[in-house]
C-alpha cells in the first residue's frame, strides 16, 4: 500500500516536472524568436527605406522626367523598374516576417531566413543587368538635351554615389542575414 502511494506521488512529481520543462521550452523559444525579430529589425528598416524610395520615385519618374525633356517611354520604364524593386522588396520583408511569426521549429525558421537572404542576394543578378542598359538610355537622352553634359555628369555622379550606397546597404543586409543564420545554427547545436 505504501509503495503504491509512493509510486503515485512520484508520478505526480514527474508530471509537475514535465509541465515545468515544457513551459521553459515555450518561454525560451518565444525569447529566441523575439531576439531574432530584433536582429532582423535593421534589415526590415533598410527594406522599408527601399520601398519608400520606390514609391516616391514612381510619380517622380512619370511626372517630372517628361517635364525635364526625357521621353515618355523612358519615364515609364523607370517607373516600372521602381515598382518592381518596391514589390520585390515588399515580398522579401513579408518572407522575413513570416519566418519568425510562424510556429515552425528553429530549423524551419533558419531555412526561411536563408531563402530570404538568397532572394536578397539574387536581386543583384536581376537589377544590375537591368540598370546598365537603362543607364545607357539615360545618358543618350540626357546628351540630346540643351545642357546635356550637365545632365550626363550629374547622372554619372548620382549613379556612382547611388551604386556605392546601394552596395553598402546590400552588404550590410547580407551580413545581418549571416548573423541571424549563425545564431540559429548555434541554437540548433544547443538543442
């Protein structure tokens, strides 16, 4: 009789211990997700900046470029490029948010973050080949204007500055992605 009571008491204590461990796992998982979301904040801030610039550039391209003498087709192509950049960036920010908002385990979260990092990296494969002919088109149209050299020199300087800023942003975003993925890998090794 006494051993039955002891066994029942031990089962109850084991159940209490299991419940405590499950709560700690849930709490630590939530803390890890919160920490990862905080780490991804800088990436999302850069993405939001790109989206905002894209949204501002669309009407600018459609309204002011023709007003300054650029052709309507050039203005439309420029606006389409800005629209594509904004949509692509929005898609990537949503993918990053979904990685941490889902109830997936850390392995799945790591895979989703790695996919978002790859999409961000792939953007250069598409954008640079699109920007080169666009920039040549810009130079051709700029040089046809009355003060074409001023437009062309301004465009070249702006292109260099924009390219340097864009590459620095891209490298920083890629570095942040690497930090998040490395942190997730560290967590997976612990678990």
